[in-house]
């Protein structure tokens, strides 16, 4: 799995893994491989969400560094 997947690509890969594990009788070795792939996809999603959260937080900081609560439409 590539580490430079977009959030949407990583989420799609994770959804495919979950579907495969839930919907089929998967041999143990294949299930472990799918599980590892799912963990990697989940980590990529979490990393991407963390980057977005930091961006939003940065955008919502005031000039003195204090956080301001604003609607996204007002920011």
C-alpha cells in the first residue's frame, strides 16, 4: 500500500478490507494480510484527519495565538 494515498483512497481501501472480512470465509493467512492492510489504511486516514485538524486550528487562532470559536462559514 502506498503511503501517499489521499484520505478518500485510504478510506475506500479500509472499507474494502472491512467488507472482505465481514462478507466472506477468509482463510486465516488472508485475514491477517487484510487486517494489516486495514490497520495501515486506518493509520493513513487518521494522519490525514490530523493534518486537516491542525490546519483548521491554525486558521482559527487569533493574532495572539488564542483559539477563537467560529463557524466554518464565518472563518
